[in-house]
C-alpha cells in the first residue's frame, strides 16, 4: 500500500511569505499529525487532525495552522515566515485509535526561509 | 521542548557489535515507541512497548521498559553498517489524541 506522501519535498521561501504544505495519509488512516524538526529544538509536535477536526495542538504560535479534508488529506500553513521556521516538517498518519500500532511518517518537507 | 532524554547523544561502533541506547522520560506513558531516521529523512517506526510490558523483541531489536525508573533502552544486536542512523524514543500521551513527545535522539554510526 502507498505510504504517507508529503509535498513538496523542498521549499525555499522569503521572510514574510506564507507557505502551505500537504500530507496524504495512508489509505484508511484518519489521523494526521504534524511535527517540526530543527537542530536546536529537535522534534516537536505541531497539531493533530482527526476526521477534519483539530484534536491536539502543540505550543506553536498562531502563524502555524492546519486543516484536514474529508478524504483525510491534511495541509499545514505557516504565515509571515521567519528565519526560525526553517525546518523539516514531518507528517504522520495512524488509524483511528491512539497510535497503538505506531505511526507512519512521510519523508518530510524541508523548508528553508531566507 | 523535548520531554525525554536519550543517551548517549552519539555512538560509534564496529559492525557486528551491539548498540545500546537509553531513553528517560518525566511523566506517565501510555506506550513508548522507538523510531529510526536516516539522514534527515522521515521517521521509521521500529517498535512499540506498552506501559504494562517490560521487554519486547523484533528481529535484532530488543526494547526494555522500566516504568518505575521512567526509562527504556533499545538494543541492536549484531549491528550492520545499514543501521547507521539516528534513533529516537517517543512517548505516547494518554487518552488525548495522537501526540508523540520525542527525545533528543542518539546518532549511531556503525563502521564496516
């Protein structure tokens, strides 16, 4: 079966711009979570969507937002980009449960803000 | 910020040797998971151990969990060059949706 697909793989943006990243989960998985990975802060949870509803949110400013569509695909948006937003953004999908079987991650989108 | 600590931060061994990585955490867990990441790519799920389990095996991997000490360890036996990667432990929160809290990771290098 197809894995978790994240697009685009690489992105370069200028400070002040906004960006939208996309994640298509494994077919049948209804939960999509987003993580930010930086050398300084490591892997940090951004938010989780389940059945088009945000179920959990990490400690990130309101510039970071997301949504989930009826087909479970998810997008995250970062507005007014800052240099510190440069990171690898990972999404993970899981079945409806509590991740009891682990999560499947995509390959990530590497965002560079210049 | 991370709520788990892993040690060592980096580990270099020869092929065929065993590699042990440790993870400590601060709060209660539903389960603890280990992931591998190759060179800035996505995370690959290795093994999940529930809070009521003490040990779990998967191929050359062995994970132990000590909830009284809030710690876990990952043992890779008979390591191979292909095991070179970063390894992360992640705590799964209870009953609050899907959210993982990751440790800082251990960078493992296996020399051929």
